[in-house]
């Protein structure tokens, strides 16, 4: 189940990158930073939910704790990838941590937490658990 869950998580990375690119190219010039970040966070949550809704049932039936473990794994993998990509792009660790400050309008922390509950939520909705 864990291997399958990683395969479900993998397409979320390019979706998140695409979402950020579209935010920077279209939303921010049109709406400004203070509106584009929350909207982009909401869109990414929606994308994560849709991907999960489609693919989580393919993992199969499991216990509730299995889907919580998958969520925690997705959080850890996301943070690791984010930090690695940030460091490769020359972004300081301090700057990357600013993305977790929701008072700036950046909903990244909420997106990451939502990602963590999505496997369990979808499993409940789809009556897998």
C-alpha cells in the first residue's frame, strides 16, 4: 500500500509546480500577491483532493491508521522535496520557512496539512475504511 501511495503522490509534485507557475504568470499580475497566494493554495488543495479521489481507491481496503500513515508520508516527502528543490534553486532555509507563515497570506502550511489528511478523508468518502 505504501508503494502505491507514493505513486499517487508523485504527480502532485508537477501539479504543485504548475500551480505555482500559473499563479506567478496569471493570478499575481491580475490580482496581486495578497489574493493570488490564498487562491493558489486553494486550487492546489483541490488538485490534491481530485488526484486522491481518483487514485486512493486503487490502493485497496485498509485500516484507518494506514491512511493516516500515508498522509504523514506524503507530508514528509513533500517537505523533503520542497527543501531539496529550494536549496538547488539557491533559496535559503530561512526563506523557505517563510512559506509556512500563514499570516503572510501563504497557505502552504494549510496545503501541506490538507495533503496529510486527504488519504484518510478520501478513504472515508469512498468507504474504503
